[in-house]
């Protein structure tokens, strides 16, 4: 049997995997009309959706301008995922004025002061290829540049810390035992070469070269280098004060951006990310909360996922993407939308959503 053409394969995926947004929005006529070099670029961008039919998004950008170049196809996928109506322009508002709304989880219930909260943003430096198209030299050059920026950041009293590299031969290299310990502590990212999506997209290539993590002394501010995006900048804390958490991230992001070349951003797409799911604010604001009744002690996420979806929230296991809930019903809750909503709106949605889920849990 001849190998089915790309178009035939995607048509077959569309029939068997209706939630594969790449297959759902792939237009054979649009693809066929592209010049050969652009067909090659687009084939690489949609490789994950083509090779892994149960993908949801099914695409990763390889260069910041991919979103503009292939907007006729990628915008349809982006609108679908981020629930942006056809008659609404794709546009990213900016509003870190997270002081204007008080979002203290302790005001919902004092017990919620115990939940661990984390907010992260994805950022990519415009002058480098996106991670899926970087070669080993790019990855090491980027990490070297980032490590120099971290040396300056480490001088700041609020963000002092150190850079830990897993690049063989790096002056900042840590041993396997410390790497394993940092992963177990949910600080360092896992071996990306085990993620089939990132592997197909080329994002995990050259592992572990060019990868590492900046960690503050208080271990409440982290910067991943060389994961799915060039940088994943995150703040974490307990206590329920979402305003303080967001303000700390914004402060760290602002200081770091002043130490690096320009990030890839656009008025339309906001912060440019490898995955279209992370465009816009590029922000994932999440918290780990125990919902034993709504999750049947972590055995069944159907009900909590449905309730969360109606609140604009996504549910994951506490071990990260594609993980199960904890036995005590510990789940990771985060707002789904990231494009077309501001940082302040994301914070508010998280607060309002958790309040509603907590009320449902308490009423059972
Ligand atoms: N599994 C890939 C990516 C989904 C979004 N998560 C990211 N970007 N980490 C998919 O296309 O389904």
C-alpha cells in the first residue's frame, strides 16, 4: 500500500479524532495552494497533530512569524481552542492591574489559605527560533545568554537565587541526584524526551543540552530554560493571596525582560508561544485544591471536569499535564482561556471559579 498522502492522513484523523483541532480545521485546498517551501513549513508545524491523532491542538509553531504566515489555518484552530467567536477580532489585552480586584482565597474559606498556588507565563526571545526549530548550538547559546541575565537578577534582594543547569559541561551543571530531587519537589521539569508531543515537534531535541532552571533563595520564583518555550517564568506560594502572587510574578517578569533581548509579542496574539494554547497572556494560573466529594476521592474526574468547564476552568491531576488526581481528591485547577483575556481577568476567573467549585464541594 502506498503511504497515504498527508491530506489523506489528516482526513482520516478528522473522521476518527474529532477533537483534533488541527485535523478539524485543516483545509486541503489552502494547503495545496501554498508554495512548496510553505507546505514544508506547515507540515512541520502540524506534525504533532498528524503523528499523534489524539492530540487536542495538534500544532506547535517553529518561528514567531508562523502565526502570521499561516493565519488562515492557525487562526481557525486558535479561535476554536480559545473560544473566540468568528466576528470577534483576535486581540490580546494587557492588564496586570491585579491590585484593582482583591482575590484572597481565605475570604472564601480560611481552609483555602493552605492551597498551593502557582502562576507562570511563557516567553520566547524573538531573535531565536522557537524550541521546535532550535539546533543544539541554538539551545546552548540561549542558555548561556539566560545564565548571564540570571547573574544580574540574582543581585536583586527580592529575586536572589542561582541557576541550575542540566547541560553536560555547563559551569552551572547539577548532578543527577539534585536533578531528580528538584523534579520530585515539582520545581524542575521532567525529562522532555519522554513526552511524545514534544518529541514529534522537535521541542525535546538535544535533551538535556540547553536546559536548566533559575530558582530564588526562597524557592518561590522559578524560571525554566529550554522547556516547551524558551522561558517559563513562574511564582508560587500558599496563603490564598492571589494578588500578591500575581504581583510577584509581574515584578520578576519585568526585571528579567529588562535583562534579555526583546520577547516575541504581537498585539494580535500577545506573547508568542510554541503551542497555540499558550498564546495571549501566555499565562497558566493554577492551584492545587482537595475536592474529595466532587472527584469521588480522586477516582473520577468526570463531574469536577464538567463543572469546571462551565466555569471556564480546566482540571488536571496534581502531577501536571496528563496526570491523575490525588487520592484525597487533590486536583490542579486553572482558567482555560489565555488569549483575549488579560492577566487580571485570568486571576479573577481563577478566584471566582474556585469559589464556585468549593461551594459545590461543600454542598455535597
Ligand atoms: N498535547 C498537545 C498540547 C496541548 C496543550 N499543552 C501544552 N502545550 N503543554 C496537543 O496538541 O494536544
